[in-house]
């Protein structure tokens, strides 16, 4: 788990907290590049995203995204 506080957009267009990404992923944040990497338990890179400090920063980029908790499933609804 990362010590940073902020958000990223998942592959379904939802906003997720880097502190509670869900999916049993390990989250790494590189602050200088504003980069988020999510890894499986086996170390496979599963998702890359841009780091946003606040939800307002996401909105400033013109992105409309619902904030979902880590308990919200990853993948499309028909895959649950």
C-alpha cells in the first residue's frame, strides 16, 4: 500500500482512492511523474493510471467519474 493520498481512474472510468483501490492490487505511486501502477499479488502490472491529488483535480481535467470504494468490483458489470 502506498503512503500517498489521492485518486486515479480505473479501466471502467471510475475514480478510486490509492489507499483503497480494491481488487487485491498492490498500489505504487510515483509522485514526480504523477503515475499510479497496480500490481497483482504475483507482481504482474495490471493497470497504469494518472495520479490526481484531489477529486477536484480530476474534474478540472474534464473527467466525470464516480468515486467507488475498494469493495466495488473491477471489470465490467457483465463480468461480475
